[in-house]
C-alpha cells in the first residue's frame, strides 16, 4: 500500500525511518510500532516507497516492510 494509505490505516500522522547504530540496519516507527526497511534505502534506491505486510520464512511472524514499489521480481500486469 502507499505510505499515505498505510498512515491512514494505522491512524498515524508520520512515519520515522531510523537506523540502528549497532547494526546499521534501518527500521521505521509508526506510533508505538516498528517495521522493517529495505536495504536499498541506504543506497538511495527508494524513489517510490510502499509498505507491504510480509511473513518471515524462519519464524512465520508477520511484519510490515518499507520498500521500493516493484521489489520482489514479480512483473506488473496492470496498474489500476
């Protein structure tokens, strides 16, 4: 979903992207919750940000990830 749609759905006014000083990995904060951020963010490759709910293969946990529109390699068949 778009960042605007995500903020509306979660009832938050802003999303802060932060970087863990110990690991260097980025994450985002919305309200009192956090989500993951694609490694491409630090490279400046996030020009069309979207947020998806994804599932960890290792744990089965669901979480949100901020990433570039189109990440994942699946071809876009139509945009509505």
